[in-house]
């Protein structure tokens, strides 16, 4: 399960293609994260949770 | 017109250019069809095979001239980037050399650089090519240093404007490495090359040591090669910084100026850095005339390249992050509790040493002997690996084997 920021989507898709996994599903969150405070990070994580679980095949 | 001389990996108008003498290029119009030349150049743009500048269209016959310069199979893989599933053969390297504007006799230098890139640099078998540094947001870029008789034989510039234009071997061999990265390894900007800003050195960065005006042994000899050997060394650089010390008369003054630059807070994403110091002949003579050798320079810089706690605090870099061990504000969410860079008390001030040891300093002499101007090249991570023949810690290095003659 991969999570990256949206600014790296193109690179992540290219990497997946190079390894033969065209269409590999991963989650992106808004860039940046390195300069966020903890509450902002928690919000990002909460916002991404449904998508993460969907990719993992987990239903809530 | 161009045959199957594709530049990628194996897996996968006006002709006057300036002054009146350059105008003589119009004579070419009597030999070839200008539209065909233009079409060939545009073809390579359309294929995405350029660095933004026009390339020389390769042909099979010209390619054969390049391949004849080395005792290597055209199908031999000379560069691999396993994490990207990409590779480059001798043949593809030659095609990119042509496109970069190399002469055939330069090709052994290109091959030697690619060999140097395969030098094992770590206990886990990592090589320079398997490193993600080629794709880094930092915009890390290869810098190669040429030593030995090949410099004079091929006409490398080592005596002035060494990072600048005007000399075909420096310009085109450095450019070849970038074209290989773009075309064979697929490191296209915005896609697999994630550089936030990059550096002008991404177009080309190949320097030669000014051995004739250096008081010290060349880098190749330091690494254990004989004085008649021609070599290339390879490092990953971030940026170049001028050191203006035109009136220095004492080694300590000069090296404190260098150390202050090496120890700037902006270079530190983690606790330590590494550097290549390109000492101008004037500065090298100043140091040598007062008994300083290369090792003295390295040891002095390792002991004195530092920044104060106050400077790091002002830059928000007194915390250490959890997994990457990057410098972050001490109150950053990812900062390890109670962890900070190592400080020691010096003259009543807390300072942090930015170099782990003298091994993280590489020293060469290059440039014109016309001013007290040197350069610090900031390197990514540890600069050296135990690849020297004498067991010394030097950059990844390889000997240039020229066919049919001593290099």
C-alpha cells in the first residue's frame, strides 16, 4: 500500500509502468506534508483513510 | 537517414552562427540538403531524445567509428538502473555520444565514466547508478574529473573557465552522460527526474585537473594509479560555490573562508555533508609554498567546517526526524524527542561539525592561475568509497583505455 503526495503522482505512475504494473492503485494526499503541523497531518490521514481501505479491500 | 540508431534503452535556417568565419558554414549547403539536416534535427526533438538543445543525428557509419574505439561488445550492458528496470549498452552509449557532439576518440572516456559508475560503493553492493540520487528532488547531478595524459591528447580544458563553455571534450562528454540519463535510463524531467529546481550543471559537468600547474599529486595518483594513467572520477554534486579569496596570504585565512562556506546551514538536509574543493592554481601554490599538502587541507576542513547552534536554531534545524534523520525544527511533529545534532564547545560557542572526517573532502586543482578564486562543489552524501588502488578513500574512478595508443 503506497501513499504519496499529489506532486509525485506522475512519477509514481511511471515507476509502476516500468515494473509492469500499469494502473497500480495508490493513494495521494495534498502536497506538501513535510511542513505541516500534527493536526494538519492527522486531517490529511483521516481524509485518505477511506481510499486506503478501499484499495486494501476493507469495507467499514 | 538515421537507420535504427535510436537513442533509448535496449529494453525498451540560418547556418551562420556569429562572426564572419562562422558564416563559412554556408559552404555546407553545397554538399548536403539543408532541409534534410533540419528534418533530422527536428526528428530527434519529436522523439524526445534531446536535452533541449539540438543533437547531432547519428548514422550507422558514424556509429561504427565510435564502436571501433573500444574493445567492448556493442551489446554489453554498461549501465543499469535496476529499480527503474532500465539499462544502457555500449551501442546506446555510443549513439548518445554522437548526439551530444562527441568525436569518436572521446568514446573511451565515456565508457570509462560508465565503468566508474558501476564501482561498488557500499557493503550492500550499491552502485552509483542504483542510487535514487539520479532522481532526487535536490537535483543531484554527476560531475566527472579527468586526469592523466588523455587531457592533453584530447584537448580537455583545465586551465580557465573550467565550469564554462568553449571546449568540446568537456562539453560533449559531460552532455553525453545527461543524454544517457534522459534517453537510456528514462530520467525525464517532470516524470522520473523529480528535481525541484536542478542545476545548470545538468546540461554538462566534466572538468579536468590542471596537473601542470598543481603543486600536488593528481587525484588519479592519489588513488593509486601511475602518473601515466588516464582516469575519470565520478561524484554526485549539488551545487558550486565560489570562494573569493583574492588577497589571502595565509593558508588558515584561505581555508577558514572555504570552511565557512562548506559549513553553511543551507546545505544541510542531514547532519553531515561532503565536498569537492576545486582549488585554483594560485591558491594551491599559496598552500603548498607554506608546506600544506592535500591531506593537510582535508584535515583542516574536517576540523573547521562547522556551524553554530545559534545558526542552526535560526534555520530551524536543531531537531532530527524519525526515519530519514533529516534536520527539522526541534518542535516538528516528526522530530525525535531529545535528539539533536552533535555539538561541541569551541571557544565558548557550541558548534556542529558538518564533515564526518577528512575522507569527505576531495581536493583537485583546476582553473587559470590568474586569481585567488576557488570553488566548493557540494556533494551529495559521502563523497568517497574505498575504491583507490592503494586502499585510499577516493571517488568512484576508472581508467581510460584508448585503443592503439597509450592514453
